[in-house]
């Protein structure tokens, strides 16, 4: 990065220096801050990882930084026993961060995701119009999917913010860790954090059904148990929002089917009955070099989509239904949206070719 930060060569323990790094990264518009032994502190800006012009970090530096963020949360964890740990961190006057402390090659490393100071509006994110309609559904399952770092949690937070200002609901979020802080408006929003407020996604989701929710947000569906309870909640009249680390709509459906035991007939019936929609996201470099733009694939749970999920043989494939359901339902494939972004000059042809073959 262009700005130098002072570094005395002493262990990375001074909160002032640590916060100065974070402040410079936030000011540069970074999405993540990286601390790893053998390289200077880094920041991801506009999708590109850049490094501060300071000394390379040593094991004592990352250990001190890890100890600092853990102690701020009053976590008494022995560093020698730590393999990976998620937690939030707040730097007064700078911002909030989602932190992952992990071990690599025997030393500790840290990645800190910058959480914007307010929940962005759906229109600011450039998400499809279908997100607004899906946020107002009374029941069912809505999934936002994509690779890590493609804005899934931000989209779900914006959907909750939309309903917070539009309808009276009790919303329970289950997060690891809590990212955006919601302030109650029309909704009552209860935010629970794995580790400090509850033990696991599955246990919190099971408990949420006894907390009179209208809406439940599950940070991530990681296993068959969580998927089963999420479907139960959607089937019993709740709106369930969650994420999966799958790249597109087709592989999301396949992932859900793979989580179930047996021949898949039952899970196909349940998924088809509960699904309201899937939004798959990718953040692509903008043609003007000013950050990234969202490309999205959208599937809406229409009657034809439900039949295709239940009985794929003899019914049009989901991709064909997305291609045909644009004007009426707001569905689209990645190829359709990338072509639109290319036509509007928001991405260049090389990015279009890499993501949609144009």
C-alpha cells in the first residue's frame, strides 16, 4: 500500500500501532486485513491484496495480535492449543471486524473482514430486484450462495434491514460471529452469536423455533442436521434465510441433495415444497478499476421449478427455467447478467469471458 506505517521492530503488541494499521486499511477501502508471518501486513482493496511498506511480521507479532483480539473478547484460550477461531472485534473510532485467527505452518495468522458501519441498502448493493420480494415472503427457504468473500452475509443483512423498515416481525439471527448490528425499527431483531450466545447453528436453530420467530437467519448451513432443521422451520410457517458455499444454483441444489441420506426422493419433495428462491453471487472487477460489481444468478420457486426439483427427468432443467423466467419472475442465469454488465460497460470483455464465456 502507498502509505507507510511506523514500525519499531518491537513485538506487535501496541494497540496504537495495531489500530493505525486497521485505520489505514479502512481508509483505503479495504475489505480484509491480513496478518501472516513472513510478510508485511496486507489489505485487500478492490479485490487485490496489497501490502504495507513495513517490516515482515514475525511469530511474536502475530501471537501478540491474536492474544490482543482474544483478550478483548475475554476469551481465555491458550495460543498453543488454538487451531482456528472466529470472533468479532471492534476498534473504537475505526470500525468493526469479523476475525478469523488460524494456524499455518506452526505460526498464527489473522484475517480481519471489515464490516461497514451501517447495513447497506439493497439498491446500493446492486442485487436483483427479486431479493426485495423474497425478503417479504411469509414463509419458506431463501438461500444466498457463492464463494467466500462474495457478499452473501451483506446481502442477507440488507434483506433483513429492508424488512426491518417495512413490516412488523420478530427476526432471530444466528451468526458466527455477529457482523452487522441491526437496530430495531418495525421489527424486533434478536442476534445470537455462536460461542458466546449459543453452542452451534443446529442447537440455536432448534431453540429459535421456541422463540416465536417470524424470520430466522442462519449464518451458514454446514451439515445435514442444520439443513434438516432449516427445512422444518420453513415447512412450519417461518421464513428462513441462510447461505451455502456453492458457486451457482445448480450446484446448490446438488449440495442440498447430497446432505440427505437415502435415494433423495424425500429431500427433493421437501426442498421443492419449501424453496422460495436462490441467489448466487459473484463480485467481479469493474472496468473502471473502482472496486467490484455484483453478478447474480436467480432462481425463484415457481410451480415449474418445484416440479423440476422433485422430478428432474421429464421436466425442463433449472437453467432453462431461469433463462425463460426473466421478465415474469425476475430469474436470470449468470450468463444473462454478465452479458448485461458487459453491455453497460461495467465489466470488460476479459472478465466477461472468464465468467460467462463471452
